[in-house]
């Protein structure tokens, strides 16, 4: 039995990432199962630290991206929007530039007003690189997730900025 509130394709999800940090970092959703979401990110000049290995912040960005997509898929998007509330990460091992990291997000708890998602990031050999837990708040309002060409100004942002 699926945990998702509606059906979406990987292509639809990845298309919505255009024009965002997700696309800038090269993060892609690769698989959607009944109980998890999987993705990957390149370890390259966009995601490494000056020492030439995966930046911990890039791992956190990958983790929060997948957790947020999972939250989006798990609620009625016509009534609810999810936002990151808290995230933690334990960095286990480095990954050198030129490789890929892979992530899988699974639910720890899916409630009416908050979700907790666990994200495991591994290297190409399947060894654990980072483990993260992300808490999402579920807000009663239509989801703001949209493709780049249908996005408006950020909610609460001044129209005079930027």
C-alpha cells in the first residue's frame, strides 16, 4: 500500500526543480516506490568543499530536498503545503569529486501537522555517507510547489525586493 496522497511521475517532480537550488546542485529524483523516494547528486564543483570532497551542506541540501518532495507527495497538495522545520545530519565518510551520492527517504512518522523523514545517503559502493532526519511542518494552505514558469513571488516576500 502506498503512502503517497496522489500519483506523480519522476519526470513531473524533476521538472518542478528547474530554476531552483535543486537544479543548480544537480539533484535528481530517480525512483518512487510505495514507501520511499530515491534520488542522486553529483559530487563535483557545485557540491564539494575546497578539500575536493563532498560538502556537508550539499548532503543536507540533498536530504532536505528529498524529505520535502516526500512530504509534498504525502499530503493533499490542494489543501496542504510542507516546509522544513528542523534538520540534522551525521556525516559518516567523505566522497571524492567525480563520484555520485545516492539518497533514499523513508517516513519515521507522518502526522496531520508534522512529518519526520529519515534520509540515508550512500556512495557508489552503497556505504553510508550521511544519515539525516528532517521534520516538516504541514501548513493548511495549497501547496506552493510549481514548475518554474508558474511560480509567483515567494509568500510573505516584499515585491520591492531584488
